[in-house]
C-alpha cells in the first residue's frame, strides 16, 4: 500500500472521491506530520510552509512531495534534492483567478472606480477623469501559464503585451518576448509592469531603484508573484518620489505587511493580502493535478506533471 499524508484540510466529498478511486492507497487526513507517525509516509501533500528540514528528517520513507501551490520557495529544496525526492506543484491552476484579479485592478484604476467609491462615501456628485486600455502597453514578467492568460485578456482590450522571461523565448499571449537582460530597454514603453514571477535564485531582488526610475511616471507597477522580487523600500521611494503612478501589491517582502509600513497609507498604493490566486475552485483544481500524478505514480510510468527541479527552485 502507498501511504499519503495531507497536511491541510479538504472536504469530505473530496476525501470520499480519493478513497473510491485509489483503493490501493491509504490516505491520512490528520493534518500534521508529527501526528501521523511520519516514518511510514510515502507521499506528502502540503502547501509547503509546514515542511522544514527537521520535519523532513522524520519522513524516512518519503518519496514524493506534492505542493498544493505554485511557489516552492519555503521548502527545504536542497535536502529534498539530496534525497532524490520527487517534488511537484500545481502550477497552472492559478491562471484564471490571478489573471482576472490583475485585470480587475487595471480596469478599476483606469476607470477611476476607487475615486468614484470615495465620492459615494462623501455624497459628492462630480465627474471624474478616466481613460481606456486600448493602445497601452503591458510588460509581463513571467509569461508562463499565468502571465500568458493575463496577456490573452489584455490583448482582448487592445493592449500590446511584452513577455519578459529568463530565456526570452516565445510565449502565448505576448506580442513580443524579451529576456531579463533586455528589461531596462523596455521599461520606458510600459504603462503596466506586471510581475507573476516565482521566487528563485535568478528572480530574487531582480528589480532595483534604477528600474523604477526608468518606468513612466504614470506607469502602474503590479506584483502578484513573490515579495522578494524587489525591496519594499525601493517601491516606497518610487511612490513617494512619484517615479511611477501607482503600485498594486499582493505580495510583500515581509508578510503580513507590517502595520507601520507606508504602503498602507500612500495614496498611490493598493495593498491586498496575498489573495490573488484564491478561488472557490482552488482545492478542486489542485486535487485534479494530484490525482493525475498519483495515477502516474501507481502505474510507475514517470510522466509527471509539474516536476520541480530543486537546484533551480522551479
């Protein structure tokens, strides 16, 4: 029998579906590694934040870590790689809610919805200035499945999309693709600079103050990837000095965002608590990825979806 431990809760309906399909698998939904007597666990299903090197050491039989998120930066990747433990994630399931969130923020700002809401609170009847997306340009850092869906939706509104990745290879949803090495040459073109990059050694602190000074003073910077893309102080300085027009931030260098951070109160800053990927369909979609890979595991065909390379971090 294969033993699977879930360290996060799922609905009884999903538990029953797993048990019905995989009768050669024992599922433990107790929720903690310590409480499961981890030595007999073959497969760990986790969000990633509850597995450190010490706990990993207790899982002597572990062969596969299934991460029910896209980011794996909180995992002890070096030790997982040393032990040759398979690591997979659910990359791709976030593209619909994240792309819709990005588009919602862009449309809200462009059509002056925050200002209209504030006027409603004050009972003010006054025309507001607003614009339209058609003819604008978006530079998308991380044009994978999420970035590609963002690009597809923006193109429907007449926006020119530029994808920026490590390789600069061609991606769906982009009119043009560039590499990280060329980013400074294109920042001045962008009305929207949107990051959905994961946290890897190559992307950590990849943006600095010079990048923001190269942006349009009307540009909107949006980070929906990871908070270690750029130091918070760099964003704050860019906003305070009006080097950019606005920042929409769903991820931060430190989370939760400290109460004394100026980002809470700057008028050209929008703060959200790392929620862009949330959806009522999240667990259902994550389990579909897991079930597909579990079928592969039981057949021992090796054709897994979303394999993570521990040395690269993605």
